[in-house]
């Protein structure tokens, strides 16, 4: 009997020692808000295991009546996380519970190439995100076709494009999943109650967080693989059909329909800088570019609609059919910096561009300043 009691005491001591290793502390700028305010949340996660240094903080919000729910997730690096939620002016007056849960895992991507073979010579990955500079890497799947992309930090949605390293390997058939979207058991959690509008904050014991309703199943992202017929099209036929009005002015034309070098470039701007002397492309970081000629900003157009360099961030070079570069003082705007008109592939040309590519839209982390509405 004494031995059994000793075992139980040792087990309870073990559980207490494990729970004491981690602790989540949350501090808000205030607890009562009005619509339009910003909720500032400072979180400190105390841990002893170095494996927790890069974790994920899930922030699941619901009104205390449990009729509406919101989900956010933020990187928890070295135990620290600071984020801002701008409260939308149309958010209802109510009492809300902010549930903070720590998942001991950072954002990763797991891929499986169903038909991987040695002739592919590995696969290439291009990541295009507005929150960071474009990034490319190469991976060699194991014999079963599995590979893993390690810790990546980006906010909102990014486009991941996978291609075989050589076309001799055939078409790429694959699946992708993000473990952060799977169910998990939090290693630390905390709930804070707030009021928005003239609502009254209830007592904490009056609210119970039902985490079962918040759990998610593993999320396998749908593959996008298009097998297309390759039909030869002359550049002049594309221009006759798509280039109109002032855009027909004299320009340097760069064909993208069958331009392997453009299609395999990390981004379109990096490629254009190598083919046009005098075109100054300044990468300011975070996917932000400034395009200049003779020191003046270049006017940008996408399919003859004015756009910005930021809006072109997600445009994959393989989707570009034609680029027209106008000298300063010429083209559709007659500006001091000239103009750059980009035309995208359509129909069969777009299908051909997607051949041997798998494209995925993947959500990373919520932005440091997010909207709560």
C-alpha cells in the first residue's frame, strides 16, 4: 500500500514539474474598448525547453455567448509576441473572450510528390509573398517522395510554386499540407475577458472555453496541376489581339510566351533588369520595388490597367505573355520615366504556362497589425 502511494506521489510530482516548465503571461493595454480602438496584446511565454523557442501563438476569440468566433495566429519567438488588433467600427457591442493557446511548433510545409523519380533531379520551390522578398529553394524528396520546408515566417497568404528541376522527369503530381492547421494540444493557455462598447465584463467563472469546437482537422491543400497542349502562337498575333490604343507606340518588346529564362526567373523585375539597359529596379525589401528610368518613376500597367509594383508582387514570371518597355516621353502616358506594360497569358497560353507546375496559396501568420471585424 505504501509503495502504491509513493508511485502516485511521484507521478503527481512529475505532472507538476512538467506544468511548471511553461507559463503564458498576457497583458492588454486595457480591458474595455470602443469600436475603432486598437487592442494591444503583449504575450510572454516562459519555458525551459529550447525546443519551444520557436512556437506559435493561436488567438481564438469568441463572444461569451458563443455565437461568433474569430481565429488568428502569430509567431512566438524566444517566448515573446506583440500584436495589435484594430477593432472594426461595425463590430457588435458585446463581451468577448480572448483565448491564447501555445502550440509548440513553428510554421512548416510538408510536401509529397506522388510520382517522384530520379529524372526530376529534385524539385524547385518559389515563394512569393507581399510581406517578404521572393524566396527560392531546391529540395530532394526521399525515396517515398516526401520533403519538408523548414521554418518560414511570412504574414497573410503566399504563393508557393513547385517545379521539377528538369522536364525529363515528367509532370509533377503532389500534395502539400501545413501542420499548423492540424489539431493540437496546447502546452500553455490563458483566457482574458474584455468588453467592446458599453457592455459589462462578466465574471471569469461564468465563461468556459470549449476548445473542442475550435480544433481543426489536418489541412491538405488542393493541388493545381494542369496538363496542357502546347500550341505555337506568334508574338504578333498576341499583340494584334491584346495591344490597343496608345499602347501600340514604339517600345522594346519582350516575348514571354516561349521564354524559358523568364519563366524560370525568381521574379519578373529581376529578369527585366538583365535585359533592359537603363531600367533601374530597386528592391527595398519585403517585396517592395521602385522602377525607374533616368531617375524618374516608371508608369506601370497590367493588361493596360494602371497598377503598382506592390500589386505585381504575386505575378509569376511564367504567367507573363508580353512586356512592353517605353522610353521616357513615349508610350501611353508620355511620362518622364516612360512606361512598362505587362500582358498576362490567357486561355491556352496560360494552360501551357501551368504545365509542369504545382501552385498553392498558403496562409502563414496573421499580420502584426490585423483587423478584428
